[in-house]
């Protein structure tokens, strides 16, 4: 029989990470709605984890079950946090440390958020090196068949974050 408790615990005291799970669901839904990446790819997972982590640490799931569409002030906050050149990584590390100090030990939501961050930090994906591409050579001949795409191993969060930023613009 399923427990009827709504306090975040199961019948045997198991704490259910409902905040993280609802945030991850919302991130997945917003990324799928934007149709920016095939949902079966690692790049999509990187975007979903980065999006969920950002919203979780912003407190978006606590905003009355995150109404859709997201309120404009929240969208603006997400745009700012995920913009190119923003110190997103430092912000994430700082907020995770702060959350660890302000929540009780063993918080299941925070445990899943930390696991998502570990995956984003430790997983590297082979991707085009955008820094190596540079501006197009306007004086070069039209046939550039000899050019090889330079690919580098990139932390998953660096691929997921631009996907998040684009999805936020589509909110």
C-alpha cells in the first residue's frame, strides 16, 4: 500500500527528494519544449542537469511549484546566471556549499544536486573547440574541404550551460 504522507517521507521514514525530482522534471520539460537537442544524447543530459541544478539553487521549485511559464523575473535571473562569460561554475560551488551549511545532513535533495554537479564536473564530452574556430576568414576561398574540425574533451557543464541559456530564452 502506498503511503498517503505529504511530508516528504515514505511510510518507513524514507525521505523522498521531491524538490530535486520536480526541478529535474521541469528542466527536462523546458529543454524538450525548446527542441534544441535530441533528448537521448549526453549533451541533452548535460543541459538538463545544469538547468536543474541552476533552478534548484535559485529556489525555483519552491516558487509555488514553479508555474509555467516561469515568471519573467525568474527567467531574467536564469538568463543572467547562464550567460556566456558568467561565473556560473563559481556560483554553483558557492551555492552548494551554502546549502550544505543551511540544511540538515543527509538531505536527499541536496545529495542529488551534489551528484548532478559531480557528473557535470567529472564527465567530459568530445566537442568542437569553439575557441579554435575563430572568426571566418572572409578572404579565404569558398572551398574549405581541407579544414578539419578541432575537437577537444570538454566538461559536461560547459556543453550543457549554453543549451540551458538557449532554452531560457525560449521560455
